[in-house]
C-alpha cells in the first residue's frame, strides 16, 4: 500500500469503487408491462394505484407524507395511473399534496364525477382538478353511473374542447351491469372501470368481451376485495406454480390473474405501504399466466 | 341509490381504523386543555343532579346543549369533515339536538331528573358515569393510548351516551330528545362495527337499553 494514502483516502477510494460497481451488481429493474388504450394506442402500465380509503387521511401531515412516499415508490417503479373520486373524502387533496412534492408529469390522472345534480358536475370536476393540482385530467369517469346521461355529455364536450383526454364510466361489486352494458353499447367510451378478481368473475361473461368488441380500455377496481381476499389466501402456502409466473406472494398471483385477461388494461390496488406498492408493481413484470394456468388458479383458489 | 340491497356497510366506510383513531389524537392535541373543562362540566352535572333544586334540569340541559354544540363545530366540522363528507350533515343534526335541549330543557324546563329513588334514575346515572369516566379509558385499555381517548363533552360518542343517561333518568322523558342520540348510536355503532373495533357493541347496547326502558315506561300501568 503506498505510504501517502491516508485512511480517509482509502475510505473514499473504497466508496468510489463500490459506488461504481452498484449499477453493475444491482439487478436491472424489470420492464413494467403495459397495454394500449384501444382508442389511442397510448400504453398504460398494467398496474396502477387506487386511493379508496387508503389516501383518505385528512390533514394528518404524517399520513400525507406517508401517502406521498407511496406515490414516490409508485412512480419510481414505473407506475403512472392513479385513480380517485370526490367520494373518497380527502384522497384527491392527498394526491395533490403528493404530486406537489413529486414529478407530477409522470401521472396519468384518472378521477370521477359523482354528484346527482347534473348542473353541479362541472363545478365538482373543477374542484377535483384543483385538489389534484393538475392542468387537466387524463381520464374522467361517471362514478357508479350516477346521473350518467348529463355527466357524459359534459365529459364528451370537455374531450372535444381538449380539456380532457379520455371518458369512462364505473361500477363496482357487480352493480347495475345490465345498465352498464347498455351504456357501453350506446356511448363511444374510452374506458370502463369494473370489479374483477379470482372470486368476482361475473364480468368475464359479457362486460369484458363487450369492452374488447367496442375498443374500450378496462380498469379493474377492488382487486383484493378490500384486503379480504389477500387475508384469506395468506393462510395458505403459495403453490409451486406461482414461480412459473414469477410470483412471490398471493397478492401478485391475484394481480397477475387479473391483468392476464386480454381485455384488462390496468388493475388499481390501493395501499398505504411502500413495500406493498413495490410488490404490486412487480406483478406487472415477468411472465403472465396463460389460459391453462388461469384455469388452474381459479380451481386452486376455489378449493381453499 | 339504485340496487341499495347490494351495498354492505363496508361500502360506506371511507377511512381506515388507523385514520379514524388518529383523528382523535390530532383533535385532542388541537383542543387541549378543553378536555379538562369538559370533564369538569360532567362532574358539575352529577353534582347538580345530586343536589336537585328547581333549576337543576335547566342547568344540566344548558351544559348538555353546550357539549352538543361544541362537538358539532370543533369535532364534526373542523376535524371529522376532513375524512367524511357526511360530517357536515351530522353537524347539523348535533346543532339541532343542542337547540332541542335548549328549548325543552331550558325554556320549557322539561328535563328535571330523579336521583336514586327509582331503578331508572340509577340506570341513567350509571350510563352517565360510564360515559364520563369509563369511555375515556377505552382507548388506552384497547391499546390505542391516551392521546386517542374520547372524552365526554368534546367527542361525539361519550356525549351521546351521557345524554341518553340523562334522558333515562328524566322525570318526564321527552321522547323527541332521544331521536338524534339514538340515530347517532346507529351511525357510529355501524362505523365502529364495520371497522372491526372492539367497542363497536357499546353504542348499540346503550341504544337498545334506552329504547327498552322507554318502552317499559310507556307500557307501565299508571300508579
């Protein structure tokens, strides 16, 4: 060792070498899988971020910072689509708080209009936009088909004027599917949002095929049945076949099952935890189950 | 709301238990030391109740009305409204209850209370003391810590329970005064139940006790 190298020099040299090796030693972040929005061919990552309950933390600074960290990890992992609603309490303002701390340009902003009085729709949309702090929404959806006819007129007019990019409708837990289908057949929607998971598969029969036929993107809400499904499955060991689709947890199996359906554009699990958002995003990487394995997943979960 | 039968209680829950109880923590920090004044008011109510006298019903009604008014403004509008868009409607109901207490209890003096003579007054006092002294202990006893304690006069649930205790002990119960407290028992009880809170049974149990007692008094033969 040369005599003129001090302990500090050695430490600096060691740190420099280690730093230079990190990019080589660390595994490259797997490419996040995307699917195109049929009406524009714009690619959307297969896993997004829901905010129902999880982001409704009011003015609690500690919880708001925690939500911002979830968003930071979400964007860092390649996620873009965040979904909310004026129904979700303070969630929109908490998203806005997070976006103000992060790179807002990465977000694909998906929100909803949820108000009975049609005339109040534009004011609610503007209040939502101000809460997010975005210049315009990428996607606005009529929440649970509430006053859908006048609200869709408003949203299509906004799209025509360039103040909105995409228009959609939502439902959850299998409600009003007959009417939902009628609206899908009659309106030139860009997106629909529905509930779909290994247990709730009613949409496979008509809604998902219709979305494919009509060229509509599909957002899937409540993938974990508000945590009930993951809690139920967590009591059982992860099957060996999970490794065939690069899953290390039941949450990833659930998500991979959903996003492997060819009609699905994006699933939006909600979480308050950074490790969970990373785990969720990892489900949008690697191999997805083919038809045979999808059938096996359904059969396996049905037996548990 | 169409297809209402397809909705479950969890569909209306907007927040997590952690957020709900953390709100009490932030609220308690924001209003300190108002909790001490509220507890003192509760002790004054018991003392006035014990002492009796011509104006005791009016004094107790006034203190209760003040508590409902405080909860409407300081908790429901200033804090709960940040996580529950229905809180402003709840606040209107709490203000209405304050006005009802002022009208029937202060203006018309219809809330004189019995003390210890009959079973109903002992039950009413027991419910009131439970709200005043035991309810604040639930948070620390259930592992949530003192900062999340819910205290009579500043938090809605113990204020509602205490009011039902007073109504149970009233000489001439005015049933309309029980409507909003009983409705709150249903709303808050459902919220706690859906969140899986271990104290979720308390409000429904107090409501059932009140309804049963009022029913018994209504059907009891005249002496």
